[in-house]
C-alpha cells in the first residue's frame, strides 16, 4: 500500500479530478490503481481566496516499491498502518461476571471489548436508555423539572450523547486505539467519513443510534445492560472488592469493577471518598458559553467561500495579564446551548450540535483555568464543591432559568435588559441577567481580556451583542482517582476509568481509556 500525503485540490473538485491527481502523482495510469481510500482530509484556509482540501490517500497498486522509488517524492511513501491488537495473556479465572458502571464512551467500549472476549459483563447505568432519556431531557428543557438520575449528564451514552459528538483527540495513537474507536463507531452506525476527516464528529442525533447499537451488541454477546441502576455502595475485604450494592437494595458479587462514572457523578464521588478510595483534587476550567452568528464565524475562517464549505469551527487561546489561560472549548458549529443541570438548584450549561450543524448560531465555551489553590479547603472533593458554589449562584441569578447576558453588559458589569441582533439558540428556559454575579472576578476579567484578544483572530468575536450563557463548569472532572500500574485503585479489583476518574477528556480519549482498562483486565484474566 502506498500513501500519498499533502495532495491538494480545490474545494469544488470532482471525484474524477481526485483520481486523476492520484494517478498523476504516482506517475501511473488510472487503470493500474486497484483501489484507493481517503486516509485523511483537512481544510487549508490560510489563503482565503484559495481554500484547499488537503488529502492523505492510501493506494493499493502493484509494484509499490518501484513506484515509490520512481516518484522521488517525499510525500509518496509506503504506508505504515498501525492495526490495533490487544495482548490477551491472562491466566486467572473470574468467579463472577465483571461489572462496568456507566455507559458513557469509557464504560461502553470497555464493556463491548469484554463482551467480545466472552466475559459477559454486567453493565449498570443510573440513567435511562437513550430513547427514554431523550424524552426526559426534552421535557426538562420544556418544563424545567429536573430528573436528577436521568438528564444531560446521566443516562445511556453519558454526557457526550448531548454534545457535538466530537471525535478528535490530542492523544497520540501509537497503539491504534484511536483508529479502533473510530472503526467501532462506524461499525455501529457512525458515518464512514469519521475515519478520515481531520476533525471528525458524529452529532448528537446520530450518536444516539450508535450507542444503542453498541448496547444491543453487548447483549447479543451475552452481556447484560441494566438501566435505572445506581451504584450506591462497594463492599471489600482486605482491600479487595467482593461485591457492590445497587439502588440501596441489591448486592452483586464481583472481583472486577470498572468505574466509568463520568465527571458529574458527585454523589458517587462522595460515596467513594467515604469508603476511603484514594483520590485528589485536580485543575479544570470554568466560564461561559458564548454565541456568535455562524455566518460571522464561517466568513472569518473561510472568506467568501464559506457557503461552499461545512460550518466553520475555531480554537482560540490567550494567556491573560493575571497569568491564567483562557480558551475556547467544545466549540459547536451551527449548534445549541443546552441546560445541562444534574442537581437540584444548581445550573450548568453545555453545547450541542446535530450532525448537519445547520443551526444559525455557533457557540463555544470560553473558559478560564482554575487550580486547587482556588478551592476552599484541601479535601479531594474541594473542586467539586467549588463547581457547586458557582452553579448554585447561576441558578439563583436566573431564578431557576439559564442566565443570558450580552457581552457589552458583561464587560460593564450590568444586567442585560434586552437582546441585540442575536437570539440565543438555547435548549431550556432562559432569562436576561448578570452572569458576573455567578463567576469569580478573576474568571470574568480573564474572559473579557480573552474575548478582545480572540477578535484579532476571528473578526467580530468581541461583537457587543454576542450572547454569553452561564455557567460552564463541567469541562472535566474535578477529581482524579489514583490507579497503579495495573490500573487498579487502592482497592484491588476496582478500575477507575475515563473522564470521571480523571484519565480522559472527550469522547475519543474516554473510549480509548476504556479500551486500556479492558487490556489490563485481559492481561490478568482469561474468559
């Protein structure tokens, strides 16, 4: 297999033109090419009057070594693909079925891999299966009545089910786990393009079907998936797990427990802390969601060609004069801001996009780093309480509704009384307010400085009537659970996993961590 890198074509090219360019680059006829596939595609928008697609193409052709030598082109090489393969050399036998807590990406991937190897895992999820969960969440957005057990944070698919479904990650893929995650997603209904797009995403609408298909596959392989089933206690002897309690009423014996609980399972963190599991505070970031017209973002990023391209995204960062980092996070082109609350009288928001990203507003979290030194006290749960404090103030500021403010009013520290040229594209009831009342001063000052700095990169970013929506506090887990070389906690047999445990950030890295935990389990146990 030959790989061609840096193959550039105009954004309106045809399939025939791509094939001609591949043949010309290899100095062969099109008939000599057995087949080809797109390995990667990205957009080069550095020259707004000449925007290009940049491809990496893998080509199946005879005499590949001779062709590469004849081309004398550094962008034409023999393809070196990493194929994922787990080392399954475990020798011990489990007395009981492994239990996986949580059906977010970490839990569902770990469970699926265990099921494929014949372990028949029991998967428990405190929230509802995805179709019922969607009904529950839509009802909450309409009537503002929260279900603390099934919401934007809890339920089948985890918090990522109500997101943009981004699949890009900064984790290096030397083992092929990233590629394996994308392959599994496509196998269960995700669009094939995620295998090659530089910034792949599924979209909240399609992700729901994907997680449902993965659940059905686990069941088909002999696993069990139980919804409305909450982990309420863990029993152990001699620092080794023996069983768990669910719903405060049923015990399940196990010697392997995977904790993929997500970053918002605060009552579970409290239980684990009380049971003396090792954990520590960790930094994260808080701030607001900021909305702009998608047209403004796309025109700034892609110039006059923006109508011929997908809705543009952005990634911006700035080091502020007070020494903190402010940056965009989980940017949602053509999307919604959503009320993502999971506790009574506490309010938090997030962003969400459908697959087509066709909504009128773009939104992104604009967040500021906070460190353990900013928290009250040195408890491992101090960061969690820090989140709760600002979420409660947001709830009070909006009197139970999502607080919204124009950027010019945020900067002037005055409540907004009317909207400007934009209407918030928001799932959930909202009200005009002063978000400065529900964030630390150093965060507000950093956001203001950052927004003005970002305007130098995206013209119009500091638009006076751009809408801010508050507050965004669940950017990552506020705790990190200790795990050793075998990925077990200080209680043997318990495997902290994914974003909630502090070992991932986003759908793909969480799924990859679920696979890592699976690998550790099959390194010890045989099915």
